[in-house]
């Protein structure tokens, strides 16, 4: 599972970097949906094997320790490097330019505390995708931010962290949702999908951000992964039969969403990837759970995902032509991976040791790896 997670993170990286590679196994939006499936599987597993029903606070505190330190490091590094670059070369990172522009244009003072709180806690970062702001129109809902000159998400210190905010919403509900009866989980998957298709049928809200950034629509993917874990002990024929319909529905929805959003490539291979992944989650986990190397590279997926845009922005400022050649692209990849390794070794790994040393948190890598 770890190698797959790293390849999914690289799929997002390559899309944002703007160059192609065999390591980009799927388009970025499909990669995010795949991460949601895997997250649902892992959270169902750790909640059933590590946490009792009265351990809600402990579960959430461990999730916060898993996500916040690396994110905050990247957020503060963005601010610090932005100021240093501005002083050194007279140009800064895009987000600092956007923040300065919003301030100069008269963004209401009452909005800044909310911005600060959300960017310190990760909560609500997805909402930046659904609004725009201009001095003339103020705050307004966003139907398609790709065609809006002033989307609010430009003010995010770590733009890609919107998806982590979506994950946190699931974590808040996971202790209850993953313990529902199988019929209840299936009903919620169906309800999430029907809500999405109903919105698409009744409104024009089919493009980004509505195509894959609205939590009630995305809940189906998390629950699909949770369902895969809940029936992992069934025989493989029974598992495939039970997962076939939700797997095809989630795969088709991933394709349909991006077909309407106009996100290339529009390929039915998206359907196959999501469907096969969901039906194979338990087998992939069983096969890979005892491989130390697989676990290690999997731990690099989050640091790579959370830091890669900062790396790309710095490269764009200091060496804008570097990605024009294959050697330059390779250098960028090595730099991004090096930053991910540094974050994991110096930040995430020590904190993981602390998390797993807490009372009631025995570590069993062969069963759950570092998912907890």
C-alpha cells in the first residue's frame, strides 16, 4: 500500500509541476479520490483494532499529531521563505503576493482572524475553493473558480491542503460511521452519490470546485474504503460480489465528475482504476503490510503531498526554465523527494514515536502499519 500511496502523491505532484512521467499513474483528481478510499480503509481498521468507543478524543488527538506538524512547518516555511525571497530578489511566492494584494485592495479586517484560524488548524480550508473576493463585489459564491479572476483559494499558504481539510471532516465522523451496520454504510454511500447526481441534475454546479471538493459528495469514497475493510474477512468471491456495485458506481462518478468539469484526460480508465482499487484494497494491504520498505515509502506520501507546491513555487522563482529539460525535471523531483524525506525523518517520525508511546497505543506494524 505504501508504494501506491507514494505514486498517488507523485501523480498530484506531476500534474502541478506540468510535466509528464510514467510515475503519474492517474490524473490528480482521481489520485485524491484514491487517497480517500485508502483513508476510509485505514481509519476503519484503526478504529476497530486500536480505539474503543470511548476513545474519541484520543483518536482525534492522534489524527492532529499525524497531520498538523508537517503542515504547519510548510505553512510557516512558506511565509518565511516568501519574505526572504522578497527581500533578496524583489519577488515573492504567489500566496504572499495574493495576501498583499488582498490587504491593499481592502479585504475586511474581520476576515483576517478567520483566515488565520483556518490556516493554523486546517479546518475549513476547503471552503476557500467555494468563494471569491474582490474589492468591487466582496465575497461571492464560486461556481467555477477556473474562470474567476479572484478566487479565494489564492490566499492559502498550502493550497493543496484543502483535501486534508476534507479528510478531517471524515475523521470527526469516522468513529460512528465506520461502526455502522454494513447496510447503513451502503445506504450512506448511496445517499452521498444520489446527492451529487441530484445537484448536477438540478443545477449548473458541475465544475470545479463542485466536481470533487464538496465533502458531502466525497463522503462516498471514504465510506467505500471503510466498507472494504469491514468485509475484508469475507471470502474473496463474496468480497468482490459485495463491492462490485459500489466500486463501479464510485469509479463512474470519478469519471463523470471530471468529464463535466473538463479536467483532462477524460478516460474510462478512471473507472477501472477506482473500481479495481476498491475491490483490491484488502488484498493490497495483506500483501504489503509486512514489507518495511513499502511502509517507509508510504510514510513519504503525506510530506511530499503537503510540501510539493512550495518546492515548485521556489523553483519557478529561482530557476523558471529548469522544468524545460528532462535533467531539470529530474532535479526538481529529487528536490521534492528530499524535502519529503527531511520532513518525515525530522518531524513526522519523532512525533509518530511519541504517538505510539502514549498509553493505550501499542504499535503492531504487521497489522496496521503507521495508519493510526
